[in-house]
C-alpha cells in the first residue's frame, strides 16, 4: 500500500486523497516515489523556463505544486481539506499562506534576516502550514530555493548533502528534528542545517 513504508514524518494520505492518484497501476510507496520524482524533474524544468521573479504569491505557490505533482495527483495545487498529523486547520490555509508570503516579502524589503535564515524561516512556516495533502516538504524546499534565488540573488540550499530525504536516514532525521525544534521556537538546528550559521 502507498502509506506503507513511509518514512518518519511523512504525511499519510486518506482514502479520498489516494483516489486522486492518476496512474492507477501504482501499488507501492517505491513506485509512487519514483513517479513523483520524475514529475518533480518536469516541474523543475518549467521553473527554470519561468521568468516570474516574484514567487511570493498564493497563485504561484499553488501553480508550483501543480507543476511538481500534477501528473501524479488530480488534487495537485489544491489546498487540503482534511486534518493531518501535521499542519494547521485546513480552513486557515489560505489566510496563513498569504500571511507567510507577506512576511517573506517584508523580510526581503527590510533586510530582516540574512538570505539563508529568511529562506529557512520561509521553509519552516510553509511546512508548518502544510497546505497540500502531500508533497509539502519537497514543495517547500523548492519554494525556499526560488525565494533565495529570485528575491536575494542567492544560490540554493544544499538540503540533502547526498541523502534521499524521502527515505529514513541520518540527514532526514536531522531535517525532521530541526523542523520540530523550529515549531517550538528554536531555530538554531534549522539554521545549522541550511548552513546559515556558517557565514
């Protein structure tokens, strides 16, 4: 089953969300991960061709999710309607996401944080909101990198350091622990993870 063998911290899909799977032949998590990764590569090609400098809009972030996962899920780019093991009440997603992009724009315009710290905080809040049924971590990492590139002229974050963040490993464990620490207001672990404290 698709929810079986999911790594620590992965969001389980409910039956209605699983019904949204477009390729009906998929039965295992490994098959799903493989097809999602291929879709993400196609989405990243779209990103590289896109000249939209301002990625801090609700519309762009939903379109990005659709481009990254739209070949796999019919709900890609649509806010989740159900409660999850992580994330805010679904009724507040639109408002909270707009607050986040407004905050991120303010951080850029007012030099509130250095670029890597701004991106780490942006990423954390996006994951904390958890706007979509699935793919939130990957979407938030790509969105944070685009925020760095297009609003700060900064190179992307090395999120993986050679590890696959979709499987259980030391890097994923550190990543999940850093996000949970940030949930409690302790940002040092996530800043260390993205290299913001090495400057």
